[in-house]
C-alpha cells in the first residue's frame, strides 16, 4: 500500500511516529547496528504540489549514528539516498525515486555561545524552531527568507536569501559544518582549515554530502521598524540609490499592468519604540477593494465567508476565477495596489517577524539573481531589468499576477551560490515572478496544467530575451530540469561556476553519485 506524504507549509516532512514499518537491515550487519527506520513506496508532494513522485524507500534517522550507518549501507549497495528537508523547494530538488532520507528528526540545537554569538545545530532543525530557541539568549539570525519552515540544511544548501544591500545570503552565516559523505565519511569543514572545500560544499544542494551539523553566526536580537507605502516607477528611479543605501532591508513588489510599486523598507527601531502597528486605514477598510471585486466575480459567496478571508486568500480566489485572462488579472492587480495604498504605515516588531511574510497559496515561481554594480559603484541594471520584464508582459499580454518581487543581497564566497563573486562588495538583485495555482484536488489537473503551461511560456520568454543580457542566474530551488532551455541553463552554469573543481570534488566525496537525483544529474553533470 502506498503512503502519501504531502509536504505543505509548517508540516514536518514526515512524522517520526508514523514510521513504524521496521528497520532497514542488510545481510551481514549485526542486529545491534542502529539503522534508520524506513517506509516503502512513499509518495512525496512538495509545498505547492508542483512536483510529486513515489520514492521506493524513505528513511528517517533519529540519530547521527543511524544516518551514518544507513548511508554506509546504501554506499555499499550502490543505492541512491537523496537528502530532503521540508520539501519547500518549488522544483522538488530534494526528491528521488530510489531513496530519500528525511532529516526532520535530526533537529537538536546542540549549543549556544553567547560571547561569540554562535549556535551549533543539527541540519534538521527548522528556522522557526531555532528563532524561538534563541530568544532567551537575546540572539537571532542575521537574515531570513520569507518562509520560516525551512530546515537549516536546505536553508543553507540551496542558497536561501533575504534582502539588504550589505547582507549576504544565509550560507555566509555558516562558520563551520559537519558533512557526511559517501567517500570520506564524516568531515568537518570551515574556512580556516579547508577553505576551498568549505566554500564549495556550503551551497551544494546536498550533492557533495549530507549536511549534518552547522555552526551559525548570530546577531543580537533586535526590533525593526518597517515602513510600507505605494510608489511609482518614476519615483523609484529618482530615489532608488538613496533608498537602497540608507535602509538595512529593502524590497519592492512591482504590480504588472500598472505604475504602482509597493515599497517596504525596515531599519533598527529606536530604543523608545515598542512593538505595534500604525496605519491610516483599518484592515477592513483596506480589504474593501479586493472584497468588492470578489463579490462582483463570485456573487454567490456568503458575507460571513468573505469576512473570514485574508487578503492573500481573496487574491487567490480572484485569480482562480479567471487565471489566464489578462484583463481580469489586470483588475486583480489594481485591487491589490489599492489594498496596499490603504495598508501604508509603520510596523515595529522583532526582526524575524518583520522579514518573514505571507507568500500566498500554491504557486509556480521563478527567481533569478544578477549583478547590479557594487556598493561603491551602483548601476541601474536592477531597474532596467524590471522595465524589460514589464514591457514583455504588456506586449505579450501575459496574465501576470502581482507581485514581481525584487530584493537585494551582497555577494557570497560560496562557489556554487547564484551570487558568487570574488568581490564581496558586489551587489546582486533578486527578481521573482509568479503564477498562482488553484489547490490540487479542488480543480481538475487540466486547469492546473493550463496555468503551468502559461507560466512556463512566461518564464521562458524572460529567460530567452533577458537573462543572458543581464547575467542572470537561477535560484537553485527553482531551476526546472525538464525545461526545453536546459542546454542554455547548463551552458550558463559551466561558464560562471567552477564546475571542473565541483566535479573533481564530487568524485572524491560521492564517487557513485548516490546523493544525487535526476534533476541534479540533468543540471550539473556533463
């Protein structure tokens, strides 16, 4: 009988209590050898239900010793065993049909050094768990991605990021790590003892070894004061350089088919400022425009039901009404801009609560990073890129919902990072496009298929016309290995990243590629 594991939002990949099928034993191993529990024929589905497969064996070790022995056995038997976190990656990068090892129960926080402001954790701990654990120590992470349910292993290995010109992606917070490799066993890496291997393995998609532990540099816990307001493209052009330089965190949410841009910046709050929110309009008033549009589109919806829906839920319902009608999407986008005009205001809260945000429902998303000068010599390529994206959307009448999200980071010294640079003063812009999907099971596969096809056309149009020109590089968690443009993707990877060094290291650490899967082989192998 097949077991289904739907990896959605805050749900840990697989519950340890649910794995009661037995112990994975190999003939010749002594009975007392601890090996990970496993289930057979488990269907894995990622957060947005965009990728699913049936894995023959799903292992979930409860100790490092179980992980070590299970990996050793798979190595001896030549069986693939792909490391998996929370299953949040849009491209299902953690899945494999032959074997998958979930790190969800290796989630201990091992030690905190208050003087050095560091924390040592197992790779399976979730960002949200770590943040709460650090609160009594008055510590927090330097930066966050939008979703706090990522496990630290995946958080680091795919090169997750937040926003801030002076703040690098999260992999740069890792000071040292323990990595379990099929070829050399457990190895400990840091920049002092083995800098090249450390910087290569820090963002490696789990393909060089299973990240088991990490020591992370923290910062003092701090309140942020967030300002949200609606601007225009013209105002952005006039003020962008100043805003980017003067604010600790900055992001734009561009609204297709309009001149509206939602600007969100945040900086450390003053000593006399307390947690709270101040807006001109109430949430009820802000929701008036999107509610009215939903009422017009779906007159059968009941008042009580409408009142229970958040803004992102209303937007999802509106988009699902006519997801591929560009004129309808234009109206939805205008309602979103009106919502944010009435949400203009100031909010003070702890940094993790400010920097995390609601991404909406199930979705297709594509995100790229590209250079936009340095801290000393900025360029306008980040805004030029957005202008070109909007122009393509309008010329092609693409039903592109809001937002087109734009963020910034400094460079990373991790060789496989999308923002790797030998000059750590370099600045990169990250831009993400999106299309929302009706929840799987509520509509037929045919409608989701049409939206998927439209999104692929949207993404491929931008890739063909813009990416090469701007030197754009895809976020690892969002590269689709089945893309018809795979050849061009691989050429960009080969030109930009040290793939010869990666391949020679991989032969040493994982000679049989047992930590790989079809996607990694398609994207990274010759």
